[in-house]
């Protein structure tokens, strides 16, 4: 068995930290930190980016963009074969989904403090009222929270699988001299 590297232990610590962070976020939806400030800025930028499509896209664009941005990072890391980075970034997707779930779940109650003061329209109140789904706000919020938990589980699973693969040592050589699974000639 190959010796464990400090990088492996650092990655394991990062993955455990990310899992604990998302777990705490799932247990306490009102928790707010720096990542939420970043998500809020991205949310507001989404309104600007989607405004040319008119309603309801202007309103939906905030929550949509808040999830699209971290997903884009996950896709980038996955496409560049940086699986561990993709897994860790997936926890950002989970946190963004939890923010959206909290916002959706507040549609009828409208207790959250919104940017713009008292006269601003709650995005999800508007969207769910317009689509005649306002009475299903809590159900929709629960489904989004489940998607967030799923994203967190995928992050943890992929992260652990990546760590297990990297701790297994070098890849076995194929009789032709190529690394197993590698395509093309050397």
C-alpha cells in the first residue's frame, strides 16, 4: 500500500469540512455567511441578465442564475477532469439550492428581509401567484431542499471516490505500455 500524502489528508479534511458545512446548512436554513452574500450578489445579477426576456424570466432569473453559476464551475472542473474540485464545488450548488428553497418557502409568509425595502415584490410570491401555485410554496421548498441534499450527497460520494482512487497509487500499466483506460497510442 502506498504511503499517504499530505495532499490526500488535506483533501480529506476539505471534504469533511464541506460535508459538515452543508449538513449544518440543511439543519439550519436561517444560517447566513459570506457564501450567502456571494449567492445574493449572483442572484441580483441574474435579474439583470434575464431582464431582456421579460416576465417571468426577470423574476425567475435571480434564483436560476444563483444555481447556474456554481453548476457552471462544477461542469468546468468535471470537463477538465478535476473531479475532486468538482465534488467540493458541488457543495456550493447545494448551498445555493438551500438559499432558493428558503426563499420559495417564504412566498406566502413573506417574512424574509428583501433588498429594496418594504415595497419590493417577493420573487417567489409573484411567480407562484402568477402560476396559481402559491399554496404549494412549502412543498416546492421541500423538493428543492431534497435536491440540495442530493447535491451534497453526490459531492460527498464523488469526493470520497476520488480520494479512494488517488490513495490507490499509480494506475496499473496495460501490456501495451498504456495506462489502463487511456485511449490512443503513446
